[in-house]
């Protein structure tokens, strides 16, 4: 006899094995996930970093080249501006009314002529070969008659090979920052000079105009690093700038910090005057395109990595989940096969026991007949006891015979259920087949379990062509499942109906019902909703196979807590039905009535 704790011990071992292989699959999933991530994501990240660096480098180079191009463009514009101013002064020597002793009206007309070309002109002066300004027009009339022969710009002009000179910003006689453009022209036996003063503020506005919309600030410094033209917010004219002109010219583009902010600086040297034009742009403006592209690339890379990470995670999860389910199914299938083998052995054992019981039952039954004959007066039975006693003995023998018949009926059913027979298709009544299943032992067992059995039959149900033994097996499986599904008192309803070309049998219960997930698997071999050890999971699979082999179908409806209902549809063999009706007495009369 099996030990009471053997099943519990087996269940505990099964749970431990299940926990072990689940732990194994978790570790396997982690290793697989890490391996796939290393194989796919690491190269992607490396390539993204590489292209990111290359792209940033190219964008930085592009931004620097753009700033250099901007500086050179502004340098050329300023040079052109100064050349035009020099040409304006030279044109005064070639006017028809020019003479070496200009009147005040003439000088005023000269200044008017110059301001028509540019509003940067402040005044104009005319000097003798000795450097004395004999003609002047402008806001500083006291400059008429001034001797400029010792002024730096005048000395440089006279020494220069070129016939013009542009000075640095200086204070001069007027004590205000300005710069001078002077040209010399031989007239008669001497060299006369025409000079003009330009306002640095006008040049600054000119620089701002040519740089409009470029988000850059421009300034001019001389080779000593002194501001010549500058934004007032950045510095003052003639103040020392933080730039080294020689370094700027050699490197062209630098990154420096100004007032806590990084700037990109480019420089270009003017050709008309020894000045250096400087343009600087905030780093976040100069590299704005790079920063935007960098954010897009980083965002796209992160998005791709997350998508691939999620895809790898889901793929490994599903793969390992399926492997875990397959392993669990394999173990469960193995357990069910062992259980099925036990049941098969038990069935063979039951058949053998039933066969062995039948022999003594036959002997008891025959002996009961002999004893009844002994006490039967008709056969010359014993008269030593009274007739009342003999009748009582025969009555008791009858009870024994009834019990023997009942026991033999049980053994016959055991033998019938264990016997393998070939399908035998005959005309059968479904109501009778159901009664053969439920009457007797099953009906009493249901009654003891406080389960009400309701048989709702269609009494005019036509016969169907089926295998009685296999059909009874189907009904028995369904009723047993309904019995197992009911916890406590309940009802099992068996109904039969005739619908067109089919006979329908419905077995419903008031049990615990099934979920939609369970309903998808109930017809799979070895799947069961019963507790471990209480079912093989083969009943419904075999029943469905039998019903379909007989040309029928099986459907199920269930809801958790509301019970289940299995409906079997058997086809009616119309040709056999017609033949049976034709051979039935009175059939001709019914045909006539229908006609």
C-alpha cells in the first residue's frame, strides 16, 4: 500500500525541480540578453560615437571657415571703403575750379562734395608744400593756418612711396579721436596735400551694417593691439584690446573667453592700412547648427538603442518563456504518461479482478438456485420444516441472488470499459445510451454527493447511427467532468434535442466554470484543470476524437463561477432513417397524410 505522504513528497519534489529549471532559464535569459546586447548595441554605439565625433569636427571646421570667410569679406569691404575715400580726395585736385589758393566757399564746396559720397567725412583741409593748412572747411575753423609739418601722419605721407596715407586713430589738435586720410599731388613746383578727417563712429556703424544678421561683432585694432574702431560695450577707442594681432593673423581662428562666455574669433589684415579686422561670435551661436545636430544625433541614437534594447528584451523574454513552457509541458507530459500507464495497468488489473470475481459469483448464483429447488415443494423439497419457513428461506435466497446480479452487473461494466473493441455502427437511441451510463452506480454516487441529476429528454428523438460503446464513453467522460467541477451541492442537466439533420446532447453543470485561457486548452491531450493526481487530461481529448470520428462536433461554453455546458452534435443518417420509416407499419398512411 502506498504511503499516505508519498504523493505529497512527489509533489514537493516536482515543485523543487520546477523551481530549479525556472532559475536555470532566468540565468540563461540574462546571459543571452547580455550577449545579444553586446553583439548588436556595442558596435552601434561605437559607430554612433565615431560618426558623432567626425560630424562635430566637420561642423566645427565649417563654422570656423565661415567665420574666416566673413572676416575676409568685411576686410575687403573696409578696404574698398577706404580706397573710395582716397579716390574722393584725389578727385578734388582734378576739379575744374581747383587752384592752390582756395577760397572759403571753394573749401565748403569741397566738403559738400565729399559728404555726398559718405557721411563719415568730418572736415577737409588743403595744405601748402610747407605743411601749413591754408584752406579748411568743417566744425573746427581754428584749425585754419595750423602747421602740420611735424604731425606724424604728414611726415609719413611725405616719406611714403604711395601718394596717399591713412593714419591710425589719434587725438590731434581737436583733442577728439579721429583718423586722417591725406593725399599729395605735385602742382607747379611744389607738393600740395589734401586731407580729410573721418569719424570713427561712422566707420563702426558701417561695420555693423555690413555684418547685419550675421550675429557677429566686428572691431579694428592696429598692430600694437590698440582699438581703432570698436563696439562701445566691448571697449573704448584708443584703449588696449585683449588681442595679440600677430597671433590672430597667424592662427586666423581662436576660441577665447570674454566676460565668462566663450567666443570664436577670426581676424584678417587690411591692405590699405596696417589694421587688423576682428570678428567674434558667441560659441553657442557659431556652433548652433552643430549643437542642434548633436542633440538630434544623440536623441536618435538613444531612441535606436532603446528600441533595440526593448526588442532584444522582448525577444529573449518570449524565447525563454516559450522554452520554459516547453520544458514545463515536457515534464508534465512525462508525468501524465506515467500516470496514464498506471491507469492502463489499473484497468487491466480491474478487468482481471472482475473476471475472477465473476467465477465465484456464478458459483454462488448456481448454489442459490439449488437451495431454492431444495425448499421448493413443487420439486419435492424438504418437508421437515414448515412451508412458512421454506418460503422465508426462498425469499432470503432471492435477496442473495439480487445482490449477486448487482455485483455481476458491476463486474460486467468493468469488463466492458476495459475491453478494446472495434467501432460498431448501429442505429441507437441517444436517450437510452445516456440512461445506461447514469443508471445504477453513477446515479447513486451523484445522489450521495448531494448533486441533482436532471434528464431533459426529447422523447421523439430519432435514432442515430453510432458506436454505442464509444458514445457511452463520451457521455461518461462529460458527466464525470461535470461531477468533479461541482464543489458541494449542485445540478447536472442532460438535455437532448432534435434539430433538422442533427441530434444535440447538452451536458451542463453548476460547477466552478473555466476561464477563457483554460477553454482554449481543454481539448489538448494531458491538459486538465483538476488537482494533481485527480485527472489524466485525456478524457476530453479522447471524447472529441470519438465525436469527430463519428461525424459530429463538440462545443463548450463556460464562465468562471457560473458552470460549464458541453454540446455534442450527432448527424442523422437520413438514408437509414428513411429506410427505417419505410419498414415501420402504418408508414404509408403517414405519407398519405403528409401529402
